[in-house]
C-alpha cells in the first residue's frame, strides 16, 4: 500500500501511466462529449419555457461543474503538497489551473449568452454567475502567483497555500453571494431550475459531463507530462526515453 | 430529430446566434487548449531529444548551440507585470 | 528589549506584546505613513460624488457601499508595509527564527497593523458618513460593521502580503489575490447597513460578521505564517 503511494510520487512512474491512459481518456471523452452534444443539440426536444436556447445547458453545466471540481481537485493536491511534499501534486496544480480558468470562462460566457434570450440582458448579477466570476478571479490569482515566483519549490508551496485559502473561502463566497442575491434579486426565474428534466434532456447532459471530465483527464495528463519533462529533463530516465539500443530514436 | 430541416437547425427559431456562439466559443477554446498543450509537449520532447542526442554522441559538438537552444526552450516566459 | 538569560524563556504572550509594541513604535517614527491610508480613504469617497452624482438620493443609497469599498481599498493599499519593511532590514527573518510560535507573532503584527490602519478608518467614518448624507443610525451601524470587518481585512490581507513578499509587482498581485477573498466581508458589511436602513434587526448579520472575525483570527495567522516561511526561503 505504501509502495503505491511511494510510486505515486514518482514523476517517471506517472509519465508512463499517463502515456498509457491518455489515448483511452481522449477517445472515450470525445465520444461521450460528442454523443451528448449532438444528442442535446439536434435530438432533444425543445424546452417549453425557453425554447431552443436552453441547449446551451449542455455546454454550460459541464463546464461549470468541471470548473468547480477542478478547483476542489487542486485543493486536494495542495494539501498533498503541503503535508507530504509530493512533487506530482504541485505538478497537477500547475497543469490544471489554466484549464480550470478556461472552463470557468466558458461557463461564464455561455451563462451570459444564455441570459440574453432568457432574461433579455447580456449580464445579470445573479448568485451563480457572480460566484463563477469570483472563481475566475481565484484561478487568475493562482496562475499569477505561480508565474511570479521563480523558485519551483517555493512556488509550489505558495500556490498550495493560496489554493487552500481560496477553497476555504468558496463556500463562504457562495453563501454570501446567495444571500446578497436574495436582497437584490428581481423576480426572475433561475437558470436551470426545472421540476424534473425528462430523460431526453438529462441523459445527454450526463454524457456531456462525463465526456468533459474524461477530456479534462486527458488534458491534465498531457500537461503534467510536459511539466515533468521540463523539470526532469536532466535525469537518466528522460534521456533514456529517446535511446533505443544506445542510439537516439 | 427535433428540427424539421437543417435550416431550422441552424436558426433554432431565432435562438441560433446564442446557441451557436456558445458552442463555438466552447469548441474554439477547448481546441486551442488541447492542441496548444499537445504542441507544447511535442516541442519539449523535441528539445529533450536534442539534448539526449548531443549528450550521447562522444564527438565534440560543432554547434553547442543545440544544447543551449534546448535549454532555452525550457525557460519559462516571464510575464512582466510591471 | 532586554535580553533574558536562557533559563527565563520569553513566553508567547510576552513575545506578542513585544512585537505589537515594537510595530507601534516603529510606525510612530514615520507618522506620515499613518496618514496616507486616511487621506486615500477620503479621496476615494470623494471620487464618487464627483464621478457619479452628488444627488442626496444617490449618496444615501450608495453611501454605505462607497465607504466600505473605500475602506477596503485603503486597507489593501496599506498591507504593503505590514511585512515589507521588516523583510528589507532582516527583522522578519529574526522573527521567523523565534522560539515562540510564528502564527502568534504574525497575529500580533496584524493587530498592530489594524490599530494603525483599520481603527483610524473606523474613527473617520462618521465624518465621511455625514458627507454622503447617511443618517445617524446608518452611520452607527456602518461604523460597527467596519469595526468588526476591518480586522478581518487585515488578517486576510496578511496572508496575501506574506505570499507576495519580495515579488516583483507585489502590490498589484496582492490585490488580485486578496480581493476575491474580501468579497464576502464586503457583502455582509454593506448588507447589514442596508438591513438597518430598512428597519430590520441586524443582530444576526453582526453575529455573522463576528463569526468571520473569529474564523479569520483562528485560521489566517497560520496561513500567513506558512506563507512567510515560504517567502523567506525563496528570497
């Protein structure tokens, strides 16, 4: 058991595992995502309230979901960095943060665009969008701090602290923004509030979520591999990647 | 099919621009992210390969520029925030 | 500070008092620095009637929010010299090396910072409150929320200051990191005043702000201490 954890800390081991996982993640991910989106776009029935614009949900919900999940994953990795000093953990944080940022942005953009036909306005300061906006700032801060510190080890620990401070704040922020929103909310109906979604709607949604998760997995593996290569380019095992029978491949 | 024709599919009863803008942004950004990350890894692998090549060969390298070029490719882009 | 023999080790509380007293002393030697946040506070508040509207109705509605945002920005601006001067002259390293727990010493420094920055802001608030045409009750509640809220701002801000110590463009980076964390305090601070203006009871909101304060008091110094150690090892 401990051996597994010990291995988990080895960049070389991860590099190999990632190489094997990645094709599966990509193919399955694109398949699920594609199926979900095509189904949702072309085959799911029109919503009785919102018409066709609700189809944005198949992009908005997966990206919003992932944007938040990725931050939680980063927070777990941050704990591992600070407590166990495992190198891979901070490689993950570094690799995942820009992806989280892009996903948050997509979620905000699609949320805003969805708002136009639904509420008649491009932006609305509702609880969900505002919380997402703050999450965007949190991601931006993590990336900015990481770039500002030159020393790898210090950057890893500083970013880990920041991510943890952020994650403690996320429920507080959500609660605050929710409360703030009830103070100022004009009577509009919420974004995805429906009594229950028929199967023709939630199945493609689920597929899209799963698909995006898998694609994120691929992206994370890919970016982590890149970071590992950069950090370990002087080591034997990296150089051995290119040697076949003593000759450079 | 929820739509009668491909034309209707594109227009989506007036909601077309919104839906397609959203999907478009999603695809473009994800594609940029995925392709960009993949190309970065390829570039890093190439630099590593060059380094491994220049190390394994015993003969003195005429252009030591290779090693320094490889090293240069690892430098992080310092984003100046001043 | 007299040097005590090793068998009379300095207790943590004593050390905190010493750090607090020292920071106050050092700050009073450069009194101009104390004035700057206050001037900034006043100037930012002034910008709103000038930039938006001096109408009494607007100022009454927006006044609490304007003052809160201005106070927030003033605290943010002043965080720079929480650690920087000590970092520059090596005192901070000595502080980190002390046998007393670092988080307590950081807490003492942060409290000194609040007394020097946040507290004067709270004391200036009634004057500015009158300038934005807030009524007496609103001003009182506003001062109370600031009194509870500004220490939270100092405590959370200390984390950011510790993380960005010695970095290039630390000021902007600090703001980027800390402002999202300030948002809940802002929301509840101003929300309390809004509730009071409507005549609703504010006990619950104040209790919640108090909860923020307790949370910040207990958790933030640890994060700041950890961040300080990272920053010092980096320099």
